[in-house]
C-alpha cells in the first residue's frame, strides 16, 4: 500500500502549515541575522521548509488541476533554487527569485479559488501577494516597495494560508470528492 495515500489530506495540510510557519520564522531570522553562519543556516533551513511546503501543496492541489499544480510547484522550486544560489554567493540568473514566487502565489490563488476544500478568500490574499512579488520584474520598484508594502502583503497572503492550514487543514470530504472527480476525468 502507498504510504502517501495513508496520510489524510487534513493531516497533509496541517504538516504543510507547520513547515510554512517554520519557513516564515527561519526566513525572518535569516533576514535579521544576515551575516555569518547562523543567517546562512536559517536561510537554507527556510528554503528546505519551503520546498516541503511546495511538494505537499502540489499533492493537495493536484485534484483541482494536476498540470497547473505541477507548474506552480516548478515555479516555487525554481525560486528556491535561485534563493539558495544567492545565499551561497554563487552565480544566479538575472531574475529575482521573488518573481518566481509571484507566479507561484498567483497559480496557488487560482487553484485555491477553483478548489472546493479551501476558502476563496485565501485566493484573493495570495493573488495580491503574487502581484506584489511580480513588482520585482522591475527590481528598483520591488526594492522600493518591499519593506513598507510587499513584506506586509506577503505575510498577509502567505501567513493567512499558513494559519488556515495549521488550524483547519482542508475540508477532507470535499477534497476526497474533488480527487474522485479528477480521477474520473483522467
């Protein structure tokens, strides 16, 4: 029997919420302790947690649209990879990782909006977060907006999803219903 199938979607969502929270905490720690080994370790740990979140959310949102869920995960993983390159002071592509996270948040927003097992207000907050991160397509604008607006918007969008996943998880019966419908369509 597949071990992954034995874990309920509610439990998966709560695990994702826990790793999301750890990612936020370690990200804040890494940003405030920017120099030295502690900052590097916090940033790498935060990215590792975000990768776990990405993989779990990919799995949870597959019943909504498997291809878009995969595309979202690829954007997130690309953003994590670029971030890790930066933390290690290795050459990076000319695009800020937050652009990839912006695409990720927009795709998550769409998937959550189309889902029957997560509340739609989360999709609105994530869409606003994603649009905010996309200001980094023009880095001077993103950097100017980051501290006063984008950081707060990002915490509102991704923080709300984090708390929802931790506290409520997903609506299990609706998740199973949407998963059965996806299997019938496939």
